[in-house]
C-alpha cells in the first residue's frame, strides 16, 4: 500500500480514503500496524484541530437520536462531523453501537457527516488505541467536530474522556432524588451534563433532574479547567431538536475559555503522553502473545500448578528463554 | 548469602532465619531477587501445607483484637500461627497495619506465633508478590495457620483472597438493613462472614446483622466450592473471646470438605497459575523501570506531547531501541 498517496487523499477529504485508513488502523496484523504508523507519520502536523467531543449515556437515554439531531444541526451550520464509537461490548456482540447505520439514517446520508461503527475487538485497550488513531485520521480529513460515543459501562467512559476535549454525559429524566446511580468518578470527569427527553410529559421531570444534577456538580467539585459557571447541566430534546443550539454554544464557550487559558492544550498533551505510555506497555506485553511465548507460558503454568516449579523461578525462565 | 543454609534453618523452624528470609523476599534489589528465587527453590516441596486464612475488615471492626484472640486460641491448641498483612496504604504510611506490634501484645510474645507487618511498597502488586512469597516461607517454617490481614480498601480484598484458602470478612454490628456498603464483589469472594462485637449492648444488633448477612449470602450465590450450609455468617466477640472456637471449627469443616472434593487443590493450582502469569507481566514491565528506559520514556513523551512525534511511532522507537 502506498501510504503517502493514501495520506494525500485523506488530506483532500476523500471519504473512501478515510474509511480505508480507519480499516487499516483497526487491523491487528503486524504489517498493517507498520503501514498505519507510516500513514499517521505522513499526516502528523497536517489537517485541522477538531473539537473532540466524548459522549456517554446508558442504553435508553436516546443517545443515537441525540447524535443524529445534534450532528444534523452542526452540518446545517456547514460543519463537518465525524461520529466514532467505543463499545466495550463489541467483542461479544460484534459491534453493537452504531453497527446499525439505520439508527442515524438522516445523518448517515449527509455529505458532511461520517459515521463509523466501533471495531470489534477483544479488549477495551485495543478499541481505545484504534479509536485514538481514527480521531487523528478524521482530523487529517478536515472534520470540525469528532463525536466519540460510548455506552456508560465499566471503564469505557474513562477511556473516552481520555481522548476527548469535552466529555458529555447524556442522562434521562429521573423521578425522585436518586442520581440514577451515576458514579461519583463519572460526575468528576463530566465537562457537561445533558438531560435528554425534555419534551411532552417528561419535560418537568427533565428540568427537575437537570436542577438536581446542577446542584450535585456544584457540590462535588471545583476544577481549575472549569471557568465560572461550569460545569453546566442543561436540558435538551433530541426528538424535538430543542436545546441543541444552546448546548453547542456552551460547548464552544467552554472550549474557547480552555484554549485561551491553556487548559485545552495541556489536556491534549497529557492525553498524548498517556497514550504513548500505554502503547509502550501494550507493545511490551504483546511479546507474550506470540505462538512460541503462549506455548511456553502454558507449559510453565502447568509446572507451577503441579508444584514442580515456583512462580518466581518459572517467570524468570519465561522472561529469559522464551521471548522472541 | 548461603541460601541453602538459610533454607535449612527455616525448615528447622528458626524464627530469625524466617524473619531474615522475609526481608530478603521483600527487597527489590536484583541480587536479592536472585537469592530469593534460589531460597524458594531450595524450600519447594518441603515444609507443611498450612491453612491460609485471608481476613479483611474496615478500620474499627476490631481486626487486631480479633486476630490476637483468635491467634491465642490457636496457639493454645498447640498450633503454630503466622500473621502477615497486605496494606494498600503502606506506600504512603510506611506500613500502617501491624506496624505497631503492641496492638497484638500477647500474641507477639507467644512462642508459636509470628507476626510480620506489611512491607512498605510502592504498589499493591509488589506487596502481593512479597506476601505470597512470605506465605511460602511460613509454610516451610512449619506454621499450621497463616493469617493474612488486610483493610478492606480498593483491590486489596481481591489480592488477599487470591492468596488464601479461606477468605473471611470481619464486620461490625450495623443498625438497619443497609449492608454496610459491602460491595457485591466482596460478598461473592467471602468464604465466611464473622460479625464481631457480639457482646454487651451490641450483642442483639450483632445477631441481627449476622442474620441479615446470612440471608444476603443465600440470595446472592451458589458456588460449587461451597458445601451444604455454606457460606456461613457467624457472630464472634473478640474482647470476650466468644465464638472463636465455633468459627475455627467451621473453617476446618469447610477446608476439610474442599480438600476431599478437590476444590482446595484446584484453588491453589489456579492461584499458582495466576501468580506465575502476573510475575511474568510484572517482570516484563520492569524493563521500563531501568534508568536508561525511564530517561528515554521521558524524552519521547516530551516529543509526543509537543506533537513532533506520534504516540505509535514513539512507542515503536522505545520498544526497538531503548530497552536493555
């Protein structure tokens, strides 16, 4: 593959080239990895700085309806929007989020929108790497906004927040004062909370839920990366397409403030460092995944389980003699 | 150091030799690690199979009073008892649990008891390895029961359960039906629950709490490694030394059943495999901790943060050129 040619076509905004490049970074094959690194090196420093918006919400909060309505509003303003997904369950289901493009039928037909389902991967770490690289590719292809969607399960919110400039939590209206079991750790990384379904019978409940969360956010934290009045909780209605413009204005205001104060660049730098370090660790541990290493691990584990070899000795033997 | 001689002295039950050997396995120095592996190899297959009892309880449940009373009862029966600790906070505090031997004044004076504070370590993984090796040393020195204590914080219960034959949860009497915020995951790994402080004014509350937990255990699970009637919840009083004999009899009954059914050996085999595999991973990642590797990591992270190098490229560079 001519990665230089592919890079040029991506920089020209060719969608098929972008799709092909994402397929390349999703591949686990060693030769594909080498090509992916080459391609990313060609692209580095070109393209534009998109606003990377992470979005988490449990099933049923109307995530795809929101992304479609929000994406349509952005493309309506002439902005180019890419939608990626980090799906912790994709190993089992073969890609459950965004797998069905009909979920965002209008947006997927938009010239200025690009929707990519989550890669089916065996573990969240692998999905994270591929998504980070896909974000870089989307920026090279000239997208203005990259939305990274995830369902709020396990560690996936943290993974997505680690690759976003802004991390949004999408919630449903809830009765009572229980905060929908949103974990404190998630409240701490949310840059903005959007309470969806503020329409029809649920409108009042949505507003009350929103006020509850706004209060909780004020109580919970004061972070240097939040200007006066942030973090905010807002209501939106994806089905009525209400509140989306306001939400977008708040996101831009927050991003602008962070750009000027240096927090935006600092966050990206921290993320890049973290990404590099986890790439190194993953690359090192990958040495245990070769055919030869796996066979030796299995044999030695057998010896250890049978009590014929100590764990520390066996580990030493493994590291000294059975790695390529 | 003559590790063969040290091994013989440990097998003879010399306490000073045991203490010295534990200091050796706690050391992070490469030459000490090599000696520790040698020593453990000499000892393998000798010594006796102790009953390894993990014990977790949050501060205030009376953990040290319980261990002292329970340990005294065991030594009173002619059994040799070792007490080790896994302290997730020891990195900061320099060893907060068991650090003060006066907490178990009577037991520490017993000829057949051996108490060892948690090593001060930078991370839980390191503490886990050293404690596992200390258990092996205690078995070689002829101890019948090895108690491994931890405060219930973060991952430390799981770490201790992974090195125990029986994992006990020590709880305080609690008002109401709230289950003291015990996480479901912990309930699932507990082999027995002991509600302490079943004395004086708290006796009735302790019995009610015990009944609540017994009910919760029945609802929560059915595991093949639990015989009819297990997992059990019992009340004890460490200060009145009540219920300790009964608890010990239940522990033995459970251990005996598991020995006969094969679950005891299977658990130890699984733990040994897991230990070996984590030793390999830790050993591999230790290659990033040399002076040279750390310097290269720092330089490359700087390049990545500044956008002059991509994360994947930089990781490749690190793995190919900067590891010993």
